[in-house]
C-alpha cells in the first residue's frame, strides 16, 4: 500500500500586510474618515476578509473593526490617526 504524503503549513509565516495589499488591489472601492472612524468600501463579499487581515496587522492606531459584506468600519484610537491610516491604506493600492 502506497503511503500518503501530507503537507502541514502551520509553521509557514503568515504575512497579513502582503495579503492585504493584494486583496485591496482587487477589491478596494473607496475610503473616507470622520473623527476617529474610517469607512472602507469594497467589492461585495470582500469586507470580512479584509477586516480580518486588518485585525492581524496589530497596528497600534486601530482599536478594531466591524466588517459586513462590502463595508468595513475601522475604529481608530484617536481622531488624528484616522487621516493618516486612510492614506496608509490608499498607499497600498
């Protein structure tokens, strides 16, 4: 009986920034901010994946996000961080 080879990818390093750049390039529609909130629009079905990637970045300026089907609400720790982070996302495109 022939053996079965399996590959375990648990030890491979996950780079959320690279994955986020690729996903934003494919799915980004718009971004805007007000006070300490950022609203990002994506193509339908992509916001949850992008929101999870943003969570994995561990950027100190971001408290968290709420993602739907095509919209992400990003909550910043300060109003000063929102325009800077918006530009940071735009620079990934």
